[in-house]
């Protein structure tokens, strides 16, 4: 099974799902450049969400490649 999710990782999940606002998403992307732990959280959520079926919600874009 996957590694357990650390507390506070919900922002990474929201980023992967495209649910953060424009400014929050930009700020998060900036933090990703220098925060290895944050990148690991994003990779975790991309893996978790990659097997989910579904369509994009209006106004949101999926950041992961799975369908």
C-alpha cells in the first residue's frame, strides 16, 4: 500500500486536482521549486488520483495525467 499522508497535505491534493485559486496555485508552484517534501506530496496525490475515472469539473483542470 502507499505511504501514509502527512498532516497538512491537503493543499497538495487540491493543487493536483486543480482546486486552488489562481494566486494560491502560483504560490504553491513556486514553493514546489525548492521544497522536496512538497514535491513528494504532489507525486503521492498524482499517483492516488491517477486511477480515478471521471471528467473535469467546470473551471478546474486536472494536473495529473490519469483518466
